[in-house]
């Protein structure tokens, strides 16, 4: 009987965090095996725009040797922002003068940059992890849905909110935050949806009131990506048939009665099906005791609501710092993991607290006034 393949370092999940870790290790001459359940890098769309922060995401890209290539992906004008009420009255707006430190990039393009920076074959696509178990002395066995297994000396769970690796270190599980998103796209917006393009502007867009919001941004391909957000019971999305485009649009728009037609059009005129998304989060301050040979990064460690804009940035910083800790302690895995987690836990708690606060700001009383006050303190404060 053949023994299971063995890897010194195994990363489960080829998202931004797992890829950053693999890249930082690669540029320092350390090989890691990356496993991902998707059949390939372009199996599904990767979401909308990301603002990449100087103190986290950009720092990680510098550690990965990719900052210059990242700058070539930046969306000019993407740091512009507008805040409206439900009547489409503009309460605050700011142009992108090109001097900000949180440039916008397309998530898919950023992921492609990371994927392409790794040697061919480093990522094992189409491998769905179903679980993992300790073997002793810090080693672990990872099982896939086809029944095959591998073993590893260092196992990193970079596999998102519903991580199959997290149970090795924690019994915490993401809980519903009270907010549901429905995503939509308006394609070739300047030509096909000029009024919506004018309403949203060139960058980020917030229309908030009554525990509801239309959040949007312009993407590099000329489309508009829209999130209709509602504070509502967890089972609301379950009662909508999203295979019926017209019926799902009607169900979402029912939540936006009394909103200006120009805002309702962001859903009514959407091209293609709507995509439901419940917003879940781990408890603020989630942490675990040191478990030999295994750790987590990104959403597996600290999934939070998107209202602080930190998810992707933290995942990449986690990956970079874990990689640097391994490089600094190549012969002592436990020392590397302890150093990484010592910085990870307080950073994650701070950003999760900020995210939870921002959620309440956007869906609490006077969201427009609160957001304008925040933004008026400067984009760095926001």
C-alpha cells in the first residue's frame, strides 16, 4: 500500500491570504503545497473592487515582491466616494485626486497576480478538503472528498469562513450579523445604464436609511457592482427564488419601498441574476490556544462583516507575516507560529471591533449623518 503524499508545509485555500503566504515563502526559497476546492483559477468570479491599505495589504504585497505589479492594476478614480440618502440627495462626496493611500483594484486581477507569481503546479486545483486530524508531534493528516489523504508538518487553514481546518484549534463558528446582501451588476454602465453610472460616480457609493442601504462601486471593466443591504431576519434570503430573476428583483425591491427610482434602478435594471449573501462573523476577539503544527489566517481566523474594508487586507497581511515568521524560524515551527499568533490576535480583535462598529453606524439611527461625520474627519479616519 502506497503511503500518503507528505508536504512540509500545506496551505488549504487559494484565496488572497493563502496565496500571499505561498508567495512570501516562495521568494524566500521555501516550498509550500496549496490545495483549493475550485477546479481552476477562473472557475468563479472573484467579487468586486478592493481598497488596498498602505499599512496592511500593500505591506503584504511588498513582502511578496509584487507591489510594483500591483500598482499597475490600480483603478484611476476609484478612491472617489459619495454618500446619499434614500431620496438620492447627495450629503457628501469626494473626488479621487490620486493622492490617497487606499487605491482600488479588481479582486480578480489581484488574485491572478498572486496565482501567476507561483510556479506551475504549486496550486493543486479541484481538491476539496473534508477534514483534518492530528497525527502527533505537530503533524496532521488532511482528507479530501475523493477519500485521498496527505500528511504535513505544518498545516495552515486559509480556507475562509467555513474552514475545515478551524476545528483543529477552535470550536467557534461564524454567526449571522443581522445583515443580508443581494449583489447585482449593471454592465457597460456608461452606455447601457448612463443614469445609474451618473448616480454612483467614479468610485465608492453609499445610500443609507431605514436599516437599508444601496452600496456600490464602479469596476475596471466599466460595470457597476451593487450590494442591496438589509437588516433583516436570517431566513429572508431563503424564501426568495433567485433562479427567477424578475421575482427575486421584486422581492428585494419590496424592501426599498419609498426609495428614489434612481436607487431602485440599481436592482431593477440589473443584468443577469441576483446573488444572495448572508453576512456572518466570528466573535470579536476570536483566538485559540497554541496547537502544535497548525494555524489559521484570513477569514478562517477572523471573518468579520465588510464594513471596515479589512477582510482582504488582513488576510494578505496574515499571509505575509506568517511567511516571514516561518522564514525567521525555519527550524522551529512552533516558535514561528507563536510569534505569528501573538501579533495576529490583537490586530484581528481591533479590526473586528471596528467592523462591528461600522455595521451599527451604517444600519443604526442617522446613518447618513454618522457616515458623513466619519468621512469628514478625513479618509484616513474613515
